[in-house]
């Protein structure tokens, strides 16, 4: 059992540290953090893949300003997102909503990875069960010959 | 005249391919070694044709021959010479010429390397496949993507390349490196198909193509890193990866290629995973074609969006044929491929490599799904959906963290099996280093589960790699009484693949660290300054000195000079700029970056000095970005080390029946040293 | 290794790849931008705006109630905007004495001074307003320029078009808004 002590200790330290890191930092998110979070979810309309948060085009800055204003007026994240979807269509969201076909993009990878992992586990189990191959005397003689060649 | 030369060269090329394939097929059928040797020569014809065609295009570009549509669209008299030369790959038609040139080069190298085995059917079939692929690309240039199309009315001056393609010397390196990577994966693909056709699926084909695979992977890695550098230093949005569809297209073959490099080692050692490896190499090649299709067909919006051409259906058809042939061959040969090898224990390097493969293919699936999902949603439900950074970050982060974990543990895992005790003993110190990394990260203010865990795992992995080196050096010192430096060099030279691979892993660790830190706060602020005014951002004092403008034949540039100082120490003057080119109406911004060991100060002009001389500058402070480039360099270095010829003497394996019938192919018996 | 035969796995993979290829094939001929640039605002009340025009007056949508208002987002550097210029000029001439149709230009992604100078030098002699802060561009859900919105007499957006228009197309949109077709 003693051999496990350093590992248990390490696990405790790790979990404690990660908990500290993950602890939500005090109270509600600040307005600017909320604005940035929303802007990072919206696609910049003049660009191709950049988010409104990252882009420096005129419309991106206008949208950032608009988001900030809406937050000041007390709109919730859901409202703001809904407004922009109403204006620009679903394609403005960089993360597909989980309704309808959009759900597939989230579920499929989990399914595929799960199936892959499951397949691996099954294969490993099957391998454990099949008998080992034993080297025959011929094999050993062959190995000896090769060893002499290399010596 | 240049157009005629080019077209003739392309015709010679496609004819060479057809003749080569026919000759080789005949030679195989008739078991005629002479025909096989002859057929091999056509590869050099193809290379020659590609060189002439590329040369003709470069000649036309440098001579400003605007009778060629391609030169008129991608060259101009005022373009600097470097960018006239790189105009070869500035758009689609020329890029295909580059692809053909590189493919010709690889095919010629393969032909030369295997000249003593030209009579071997596997080499012949590989050459046939290679020539067939080259034939397809020649057909593209003679059909939808003709670079030598002549205009009926010759313009006085060309349009010049897209301004984004002529404001940084990186343009000379990024596309060729990427192509050297993409095209390089054709080589293992060729041999994989040849192995399937001839039924010789022992490890011969792997050994034959090992170096080519590693070279291709190395180039692709460098190409992708250079692309990230371009995004950062040239495009000016402040980041290095946007999960843009074209970026993803380059990442997909890299992911499966990395999986392949690892699982190939399992096949070499244990004879296992034959079907899987063949499938992986076919998939990797298909992904290089799919990537080209996604990039060039106009099917997906992208920042790389080139002009839409009719090349889409051609590429898709080719892709369909390749996939059908590949799947068909595997289905046909499939059950006879299965090797009797097995994994003895979960605690083994084989098992770790299997996990590696699962994770990398999982990553490839996620990236592929996210990239094409808008197309699927449109096709099936007529909905416009976007899939962007939030999705990719969320889905790839857990997989990346798991990969870091396995990267840490795998070097300590021996082949076949290890006892839990031995493993624990080997890993305890690196694991504690990882724990220290966790604590240090949190103490330094990093917050969020993923970044902190990433830093911890990266430290763990780094320590495990260092341990591997240290153990090896110590063993050599003891047995050979060598001093450490010499022991290190000798050790690496004795097993360059292992230690080169470990160096690559160090590079990956660095990259992972940067990715983790980037997700934590960088600072972004827009500041409005008049001349002489200062502002402090994140500890850096920025003083706007003034604007200056310069004009060349090709562009006029306005730059805003800013002096940066930190803690009283002057760091220099940096000048973000906006340039206008004659053929683009809107200005192209150029960032100015002060690169530091710990963080970068990144400046761009948001709006030019107005009537009152007030300029708006965006200031970003990005943590750790330099280490991304260093990490890329380390990965390249590791690849070079792994390519050093040699290896442990006595590691020759007594393979019982490699090239004989599948029935006799038993488990390779390894000769231990 | 016994278990699922490779053949079956290969068939499964082949089906997935085939479906994938078919999906791609159906999308090859479509233009991704066309779909993405369909406006969501058609059929909804037009956003109100009150902007400073180049001639110093204010441009207010509210003052134009009961008319058909053609709102055209443009700027001085975009090439399709230049292609559209002639059509807009012809349209303006055609409806110069028509009190029921108004043409209003709004500058998008350009500095006011540059756009103003351009308008003057190119004789764009219809009402053009600047859009400080680009807020109106966002309210209309614009994705680029040129974009044209046709607002009917009742204040509802009747039609929206991304990209340059010809005179015939403009006339057709205006006719539709007035209920003729």
C-alpha cells in the first residue's frame, strides 16, 4: 500500500489545484466579460470565419457596441442571441444550436469516439483471451542463427 | 510561344503517364523485366514535362507576358520580382503546376531509390498508381484549370496578385511547404495500394516508404505552422488559427498522417494493424484531395476563398474513384490481411499507440464534421448553419488533453507489457513535475480547467521525455564509460527514430503550452492617440510618435509609428501600416508585432490619422506566441533527427515470411539485442 | 482476429463515404454566398433611422411614410457598387418627378469624407446619408455592400437584394412594393 502514497498525494494536490482554477471567480460575470463572450459566439458578417470579438471590421465593431448597449439595457444573453439570429439568420451563430439537425454536430463525435473506444476495449478483451503463440524449436533455431550472424 | 511550350509539355506529361502505366501493366502481366525497366523511365519523362511546364509559366510571369490569362490575372509590371515568382502559386491553375512539379519530383525520387527493384511487381504497381495520380492532375491542367489559356486581347498590364499575397516574403514558403507535405503522402499511398494489389502485405511496403512518410509529415507540419505564422503576422486580426475551412483542410491529413506514423511502428514491431494502416494511408491521401476540393471548389466560404472554378466536380469524381478503389481493395483482400498479432497487456506501448490512433482519428472526425456540417445542413434541411471556433475549441480540447496524457506515459511504456510497479516507479517523478506545473499555473493566475490541466499535462510530458533521455544517457555512460555529451550523441545516432520522435514531442508540448495560455486572457484595447500622446496597456507604455507615408510603384503605405517601453526600458519603435494597392480598393492592414519571450505586443491601425491627426490603434497583448514558432522549429528538428540514417545494429528482424503468401506470414520473430 | 469480417466494415465505410460524396455533389453547383445572403428582414417593419445627409439635412424614414423608399447601402471603394452606379443614376432620373418613390443612399464601411468626396465627384445626386457607428447597417442586418432594401408605403420591407442591381430589377422591385404585380 505504501507504494500508492505518493500517487494519492499527487492526486489530492492535483484535484485541489484544479478546483481552485475552476472556481467561478466571484459573483456575476462583469458586463464586459459578458459582452466579449457573446461577441465570441457571433460570426463577423463581412468575414468568413472570424468572430465578432476577433474581427476589426466596421460592422463587427458596430455589433460589439450594440451588444454592449443591450447589456446595459438589461437584455439577457438569450435575448441578444435571439435578436441577432432574427436579423441575420442562424448562420451568425458560430456554435450551432442544439435543435434539430444542429444537434448532430455535437452528438456524432461523442458517438463515434464512444464506438471507437468500445471497439478497442472489446478487441483488447478478445486478445487477452486468445492463447499466446509459443515459439517452436524451429523458431528458436532461426533466432540463434541470426544472432550468430550479427555477432 | 510560352503557352505553346507549356501546353506541349503538359501533353507530353499526360502521354508519359499513359504510356508508363500501359508499359508497366504489360510488363507485370508478361513478367517481362525489360518492360518494367522501360516503364519506369516514363517517370522521368513526367518529371521533365512538369519542369518544362512550370518553367514556361515562370518565364511568362517574369517576362510579363500578359497574353496568358494566368499572367494577366496574377502578375503585373509593378509587382516586385519575388512576388512575380511566387505568382506561380498565387491561384489555382499555377498551383496545380506546382503540385505536378512536386509529384514528379517524388515519383522520380522513388523510381531512383528502387531502381534495383524495378522488376519487383510491388514497385511496378506503386509506380502505376503514382503515374495515374499524375495523369489526373495533368488532365486538370488540360481541362478546367488550364494555366496556359491565351487571351484574345492582350492587356497592357496585368492585375497583379491579390495584395494579401504580396506583402510578406512568407508567400515564398508557406504554399510550397504545404504542397511538399500533401503530395508526399502520395508515396505511402502508392505503395499501400501496390501492397493490396499484389497481396504482399507484410511490412515491406512500410519500410520502403517510411522515410517518405516522415518527410511528407515534416513538410506538412512546417507548412501548417507557417500558415499560422502568416495568419498572425500578415492578416492582422491578432490570432494564428481561426478554424477556417481551408486551415482545417490542411489539418485533416496531418491528423491522420500523425496517427499513421505511430501505428506504423506497431505494425513494424508486432505485425499488427495491417488493415488499419492501409486504411489510414488511403484515408490520408483522400483527405489531401478532399482538402484541395474544399479549398478550390468554392463550395465553402473561406478567407482563402479563391475564385470559383469548375474544378469541383472533377476533384470530387477523382476522390470518389480513389475511395472506391481503396475500399474495394481492402474489402477484397481484407480477411487475408488479418495478422495473428495481439496486444498482451493494456500497459504496453502498443496499447498507448492504439489510444493515440483513436484520439487522432477522433480529432480528424471532429474537424471534418465541423467543416462540412454547413454543407450537410444545407443539403438535408436547407438550413444555414455556421460552425466556428467555439465548436472546435470545445470538441478538440478534451481530445488534445488526453493526447498530452498519453504522450507523457507512452515513452515509459515498453513494448508488450510492463508491471504496474515498474510503470509507477518510472512515472512518479515526471508526474510530480506535472503536479508542480499545475500549482505554478494556478499561482501565476491561470484560471479555467482546460488551460491549467493542459499546463500540468504538458509539464508531465516534458519531464517524462527528459527522463527518457536521461535514463538512456546514464545507461550508456555506465556501459561504455562515455561522457554525457558523447553518450547523448551516440545514443541518438543509435536510435534516431525514437529520439527524433521524442524531440518532436517536445515541440508538441511547447505548442500545447501556447494553445493553453492563449485561451487565457490576452488583453485587447483600442486607443485613440494624437501625436506625442501616450497610453499604458498591460504595463507597456505606448507613445504615438507620428504617421509617415511611403509610396512605391506598387503601393502606397501609411504607417503609424509607436514607441513601446516597458518598465522604463525602451523596446523600440513599431509601425503598423495600411497599404493601398492599385487593384484593391480597400486598404490592406499590416500589423506590427513586438515579439517577447513571454508575450507579444501586437499593433494594428483601426483608423488612419484623421484631420486632427488622431489615430486609432488596436493593441493586443498576446501571451507566449513566440513559443509556438519555437515549438514548430523543434518539431522540424525532431523530424530531421528521425530521418538520420542508421539505427541500432542488430535490430534486424528475422521476419519469417514477409513477401511470401499470406498464409505463411506468421508473427515476425524479433531478434532481441 | 475473428469478429466482424473486414468486408462488412468496408461496406459500412463505403456507404458512409458514398452518402458524404452525394451530399458534397449536390452542393457543388450551389453558391454558398447566395443562400447566406438572403435577408431575414423581408416582410418585417423597416428599422427607423435618422441620419445626417451630405447636404446637411437629416434623413428620417418616418418622414417618408406612405412612399416607397429604396435604401441602398454602398461605399466609395467596393467594385460592385461602382457597377451599380449607372443603374442607380438612371433610376433616379426616371423617378425624379415621382413623389411616391424615394432613393436614399447610406454609406457603409467608409469614411464620411471619402464617401462624400466620391459622391460629389461622381454626381450621385440623390439623398445620401452617413451612418455614424454603423448602427443602421446593423439594424438592417446588412452583410456587405451594395445591399438594397425596398420599403413599401406601409413601412414594411418588401424586398432585399445583396449585390449590384440593374434598372430593370430596381423597377420590378418598386412595382412589387406598390402592389402592381
